[in-house]
């Protein structure tokens, strides 16, 4: 690197900074506010309405004389587009987090040697060749090669997913994958123990962390199922609207009416078919789901992701922190030939050791042979461990047995040590006893330590370690390991001096016992996993940990039940081609992926999506970010997760618990059901708006039975609030008792379309009868009707009021698929009743208020008119009740996505 023990000269560092650039990562790209607002106008419904508004403005300008009603229509259509865009933009903008995530991952300052002098510099000013000074607790500012290391251990979880701290050395190591190089440390990780110096080898985007950033940036966002279905629906509705409008225009042109009047008539047909209130209703309904999820500790950044959660069929979850508490805990000790249970969970020293007497010597030795520190609660933080979590667990167990590790260290101070080495798999420390003699304490892997022991402690007495006794110790260690515990053995011996050689310290040892520990599962996870099983959701564990550890945790939480789950490592995954991976995913019911890289996670997610699965991926580290972004639903940890993971995800768990994912899936399914309810509600009255217009066209009536402005008043004034009330229906108890809907299932299924036609057809027949009855009863010839004819104004007012009143009863009808609304409770959704009454009140204002009469061309209705329209609404509800009764008595299966009674 062209450097040395004194570091770089200042001039050379400046030259390298100019050559390599600052040690930063590009800020997370965000579209300009203006661009994001303009994106709201790219929806097909918005484009269609914008074109219609522009043509209407043009028709008004070319008209002779100019008709004020045409201008009102153009302004109203444009207002609809602006309203929908404003609501959608506000909801998206308020839900999106604005943290600059990747920059927050890089430490702000670091200690560097420049010209032989220590300096504290901004991390962005580091260059390749700089010598940085690192201590326990420091974040690593760049990719570095250690040149001095004293008991260095680093936490690589953010990069590799490994939950355990790993030792690092300064000596050369064999060639291999860079992330496995034991003499290197990397940006985005931190030192949990020791101290050292390191030469910077890569900065910025050239680091391993930068490689993951590039991988994340290249991964495209996936469209949610609802996005795809709404897009298909918008294309079809737009096509039908344009075709029907063109047909009506072609039929009416030969009748001799003016071109402009004929165009406005056809435009009214098109507007009648476009559900103008749908975008706003959909956005607000999804926002309601967002708020409900936030109350359940799940923050959703994109509205459409709420619904996508409901179609999740596979959850790829990591282990540490999501399924477990990320707090190593000693749960069993073995000493004097007897096991001893340890109660309590986590780093809080609350609990006890069963029959602690025989194991106090074991725990005292384990606590002294440790570099970790137990830190008491401070502020909002609870008990935590500074240093290796395994050693922290031993300190907690010692405290539970009544020992004070700090006091023991003071009485028997450390005089020498031999750090943990992965080849020896042991760590040793030497201490001076109160009588002036020296004693060594050793802990490490059971088999390696057992091979260096020649005696065993029995009630404070040293007895020879016979072959039978060795077998018993080995069997005890295997028994603990079989329970998924990480097992450490502890031994001691007297030594001649304060700093004896390694050969003396780690030979002729007396075995004190064994300690078994594990990262305890979160207590709520098992119930959440069971709920996923009932819901037909497959859970795949994807972790950087050892296969045995992963399988043990998976069994504890219920992910694995069978005797032979498919356990695959990253190396084995590399050996599979795409066909082999597809076969594995198809044939293996219970699957655990261990020791995997970011590329492996992305490949598995892609393979699952290729099979038609809707995939949710959880993660907390920077190594998880590419898979989080590539998944259908990326779920990041809010409490323990890195900012880059939270940026890549569309949902953040505020409590880091897998159980919150299950709750969010249930809420997502409920949102989808509610969307179907208000789609039936919204589209059924479109038929009631369209059919009278078509009937008037083919009957030769010169005017429209309902004007485009009246249609907009219904779609946005009377229908939006009831639709929102339907979208806010609470989650039903059975929502997690059915399998996820297929990825390709249509939003408008045959059952949904049939119900729309049934309810809309009844409304259409009723309003057609009302209109033509008024027209014929007047005795006025068709050719004499104008827009100012009182009978015509009364007739179109009756049509609009008929749709509004019937929609009030329609809203009650669509709340259930099979169950009677009387049994469900007419008053069980008071917001729906209030919203319907608001719509009727608005209709009354349009009928009676002179300013609104002038805008809409309406007339006041008599009390008998309202009574007739109410009876018509009751008739619609009764017809729907009969349909439900027939379904219940025929035993017709409930369509997917509807209420299961």
C-alpha cells in the first residue's frame, strides 16, 4: 500500500484523496418532490381523465355559442384528477421515511497515524494506505488489513449474518474469500474486543460494504400483486369506456344534433364508466392499513405493500434478533458429573443456578478467563454486554450463582493471557492468587480441551481423568450439543510464573465442567409460526450461522418438525444450477439455508418468485439489503437493524419480532378483502349510471338521463366516504385460516363480477324506470325537451337521488358475502351509516339549494319521491338477502378473498 508504521505523509494522503475520492457511499437516491408529484398523473385513469378534460375545454372553446355546462364539466374532470393526485401524493409522502441510511452506516470520525502522529479525522478523509488505530467499541471506518492485533474480535453480522464475534489476527493467513480472511476487518462492522492497528486497503464503493451497496442499487423494485391487478383493471375499464363512448357518439351523430353536444353526451358515457373515486379511495384505504400496522409495530413505507403482505406465500427469515432475542444465555452447566439448570433469559442477571455450590468454581474460572464486560442498564437501554456475547453469557451465569466477576478479578488480577485462536479453539489467562501463587484458567471447545486434561474436579478434589470419565464428559457435551446448545469446557491448573509459555498453560489441566448456552427464541415466535402454518405460508430460514445452530433454533420455534429437514449451505447452493435449485424448492417442505452470502439470498428469492411465490424477506444487516429490495416484501428490523437494511425494505418492524410479520400479513389479507368490498360497491353503481344513458340513446331521447357533472358528484361526493368505511372494516377472526391467494388471481374474479352485475343491474332497472316514468307521465314529446324543461330537471334529479339512496343500502349489502346483514349487525359499522347519511345529505343539498341547482341542473324533490326511492333501496337490499339465503342453503363454496362465515 506504499505505507509504513508511521502512516502516510500528509501530502501523500491529500494526493490519494484526490485520486480515490472520499470514503463515502452515494446518498440514497430519491426522486425530486416535483417528479414524485408528477408521477401521480401517470396512472391510466388519470391520463384518461386528463385527455377528456382537455378535449372538453377544446369543445367549449370551439362551441358557438359556448355552453357554460361544458366548461363546468371540463373543470370538474380536471378537479377530480388533481384531487386524486393530491391524496395519493400526501399518503405516499407521509408514509416514506427520509433518513439518509447508507451515510449513517459509516462512522464519522476515526483515529489515524499521519506523519507518525495520531490524529482524529473524519472518516470520509481516509485513503488507501492510512494506518488507523482501533479499540473495542470502535466502528471500522473502511476495509483494512490488521498489522497489530491484541485479542481483536469483531462483529461481522452486518456483512455476513454471523451472530458470534470472530477473532482477528495480524499474521498472514492462507489465501481464500476476502470476507473470511482472519487478518482483515471491514467497513460496517465493529470491534467488540481487543485493540490494534490496521492499514486501509479499500475505501468508499471499493469496500465490501460498497459492493453490497452496488448490488442493492442494481436490484429493481418488484411490483406488488395489487399494482399489477389495478393496472390490468385500469386498462380494461379505459378500453371499455373509450369503446362505449365512441359507439354512442357514432349512433347519435346521424340524429342531427350539434357535434359538440353529441361529443359531450358521449363523454358523459365515458365518465360514467370510469370510477373516478377509486384512486383516492384505494390510497386512503391502504393508508388506514398502514396506520393499523403501525399500531402493531410494523411501519410500512409504501402503501401498496400493505395489500402485498396479504398475498405472501413464503417468508424467508433470518435467525438472530428476529426469531431469537440476540442475547446468548447459559441454560445448563455440568460439573461433578451432574447437570445443573440455569434459569433466566438474556443479559439481565436475574435467575438462579440449581444447586450452585458444585459449579461456583467452574463459573469463577469462566468469568476470569473472559474479556467481556457486563454493563448495567442506562436510560432506556437494558443490560448489555461489551465484548464477546458468549463470554457475556458466562458472566451473567456467574452473577446468578452469587459471584461478582469484577471483585474476583480484583482479588486475582490477570498477569498473562493467550488469546483465542481458531486452530487451538482455546483461550487461556493467568492470574495471581491471594497467596502469591499463579493459576491458569482455560476455556474452549470440549474435545480440544478434554484432550489436554489429565484430571477432573470432584467436589474440590482433583482426581485422575480415566477413560470412563472421559467418555462420560464427551457424552455430556454431545447431549448438550444435541439440544442445540453451544458448549464450552472450562479447566484450570497451577503454573510456575506470571507469564508461562503456552505449552505449560494448556497441558496437564484439571477439568472443571461444561457450560451449555444458546440464543433464546422470542417467546411469541412459536405462536406466530403456527399461525403462518395455518395460513399456508411457508417459512424458509436464511442465516449466516452454522447449520446445527440454525436447525436447533428452527425446531424450538416450530419451523422444523420433521426428522430430516433440507439443510443447505452457501457452498452447496453454489453447486446447484437453476434447475437443481428449483427442484430443491419444489421438493423440500422444510428448508434451512445456512452460511449464505447476499448473492445466495437474492438467488433464492428470485427462484421462489420464478415459481409464482409472493416472497417476504426479513433482515437486519447490510448483507440483507439486496434481497430485501429484490423481494416482493422487504422487512427490516427497526431496533437492531442497520440503516441500509431499513432503506432497502418496504416495511420496518419496530420491535424486531417475527410475530409482527404474522400480524402484518393478517392485516394485509384484511385490506384485500375490504378492497374487494368497496370495488363491488363502486363499480355496481357505474352500471346504474351507464344503462340509463344507453337506454336514452337507443330510445331516441335527445338528452342524457344523468349528466357528467352529476356522475362526478356521485362518484366523489356521495360514494367516497362509504367506500372508505368499507375499506376500514376491522380484521376478521378467520383471516389467517385460509391459504394465500394465488399470485395470478384476478382482483375481479367471476364471483366479484357476478355480484357487481347483480347489484348494478337492479339499480339500473330502477333508475331507468324512474326516469322514463317521469318523462312519459308529462306527455311532452321527446323533441320538445330541453335542459331547462322542469320535468327533465326533476327526472335527472330522481335518477341521481335514486343512485345515491340505493347505494346506501348497497353498502350494507356488500359487507358480507353469505351472512345476512341483519345477523352481522346493521349498526356494527357506525362509520358506514354516517358516511351514507352524508351522501344523502349532499344529494338533498343538490336538490334544494339554488346555487347547486344551477350547477347541476336539478330540481327540488317531493317527500313522496324520497319515500319511493327509499322503498327502491329496501328492495335492492331484500334482493341481495335472498341471493345470500340461496347461497347458504345450496352450500356454494365461498369465493376466495371473501368473508368465511
